[in-house]
């Protein structure tokens, strides 16, 4: 089970815990398979997060190269910012460590 913010929800994800209203009453049951319409409704509810089935380290079936390419794309606008580049290197090291490619203690990399 993993916690996901609503903007990261994808079709075919399965709720691991029910979504409840402010009174604690369930409004979407655990086990519900999400589709685009349900995801949009959950986003409109302004929830902070929901729990879905899957491993916390699940990469959605993406390869390490695909994940790294996404990371590079997200940081493309801040290549001149040294703090953002430090964050990028740290995230890249974490990705590689969690995908069995490098040790967590790997030093900073040149970009």
C-alpha cells in the first residue's frame, strides 16, 4: 500500500483504504478501481492523499532510464540554479539506489 496525492492518481489504480468524508463516513470503498471520472472527482474533493494498492517503491513499470528522463525533464528549467541542481543530483542518487543501481551513499555527480 502506498500513499498518493490526487494529482498523481492514474487509471486502474486500486484504492487500498476507503476515502471518507469529514464525518468519517466512507464515500469511495477500498478495492475501487480508479477510472478517469473517479480520479477527477477525488481531485475535486481537495483530498491531501489517498492510499492505493502497490509497493511504496513501485515505479509504475517504468525503467530506470525512463524515470531518470522524467526527472531531467522536470528540472530542465532550473539548470542554472545550484540549489535545484543539488536536489536533482540527490533525487537521481535516490532513484538509482532504490532501483539497485548504486549505493545510497554515492557522492554528488557532475551535471
